[in-house]
C-alpha cells in the first residue's frame, strides 16, 4: 500500500517539477523551488515509512499477544485455520474432494499464509525498525 501511495505522490509532483522548468525565473529560484519540493517529498516518504513501521509493530504485537495468550485456542487458532486450508488445498489438488475449491479459497490461503509469514517476520524486525526511526 505504501508503495502505491509513494508512486502516486511522485507522479503528482512530477508535473509540478516540469512546470517549474517552464517558469520564467532565475535558475537559482528554480533550484530553490525544486529543493523545497524534494524536501516535501522526503518528508512525506519518511512519514509513510514511519506509518508502515507502526503498522508492522502493531501486527507483531497482535500475533505476539495471541501466541502468549492464556487460552489454548487463542494461541493456536491461526495455525489451525491455515493447516485446515492447507489440507483442503492438498485434497483439492489430488482430486480427493467431492467438490472443487473456489478461487476465493485459494486467494484466502495466499493471503493467510502471506499475512502469517509477514506477521512473524514483522515480529522479528519491528524492534530494529523502531530503533532506526528513533535515531
């Protein structure tokens, strides 16, 4: 998501930079305006990275809280869900089901596995990212 926002902002600022080149003013003034635009773009990028870091930290905290929860079900519902989908996919792949899985089931499995892997990765790198932003 952050990448799409970054691309949007960059594409939105490009016409402004080109317009500055067409303005009838001194080269020094053009350079100053472009410098300010670059600062603005860098500021927005830093804020987006900060937001992404906070989002990853939040996701990691949720997964950590679930993993350390008192209830067995609270600690294990994600792995159970993903294993259930994995069994369904394997059975579907070998034609062992009486029905075919819908495309949405495959998409859900991809999102679930991606989210689980990303969440676990975020859990491990979030403290390091947090320290970088503190500096």
